[in-house]
C-alpha cells in the first residue's frame, strides 16, 4: 500500500504516517448541496474534502487485493495531498463510532454517514443511471475502502446490520434468486466489479 509519510512514493509530503487505502474524488459524491466531493481513506482516518472543479475524477482502491499500478499509487498520494488542503473534516478511526453505508440504486442515491459521539458527517452518492456508471464505481471503491478501514464499524444503511453479516444473510437467503450475489462485492481480485 502507498505510504503517506513525509517522503511518500511521489515525493510529496502528506500529514501523518498513514497508509493510503483509497481515494474517491468524484462528481458523483456530494455533501451539503455541493456537487463533487472527495473522501480519502487511510489506515487511521477518513478525510472529507471539497474537490477543485478543475480536477478530473480520480477513484482508486489501494488496499488488500488491489490491482493498482505504481503510477496509480503515485497519483493517489498526490491527489490525497491536494485534497488535504481543502479538507472539511478529518476523522480518526478511534473517533468514529459507526459508519452507515447504503449503495445507490435506480430510484434513490446512496450515502456514507460517519457518526462520532457528537456529530454525523454525511456524504451522498448520486443515483445510478444507464448512461452514468460513475456512482457504481464510486460506491464500490468507497465500500471496499471502508471495509478495509473498519469492518467492525460498517453498517448497512437500509437494515442497520453490520455490513458483512448483512451480506452473508442475504446470500444464505438466496438474494434475488442467485446464491452468492452479495458476496460478489467481497471479491477483491476481480477488477470488473
């Protein structure tokens, strides 16, 4: 994984010595009415930031099972360093009590809510459409990053169950008539998902 120490892979400085898990900088994320938002997920914290309008979308997962190249990792460290400058919140893992996650669908968008003892930070994911696959890519990358970050704090926004247990329950029940549908999300070695 890319290290975000003083001398990172790209030579750029980044605050702290965290390992970078994922960067999701997309027009399909939003917060408080702003279209276009970014989340940086490291081993020890989640950073929410405004993304510059001029920035291109950048979505990459760098955790276990990642297929990211060295170039992807360098670009991720550089993007994370830029996003740290426009941060709106930085949440240490120990400060997060619960993460609610809901995948976007055709009729409603998804979200990630980071709950602390005193406050909740909500980041919305756009509604999925036939001509825009961006919300699905952002959602899958964010889910993978959050599962690596803290699986014990990640809950399904629809049912309230711990996310991994909810996926297993759906599979045992034969979700949508096909066994294993939900666990496809767990397949970290398949980059087409």
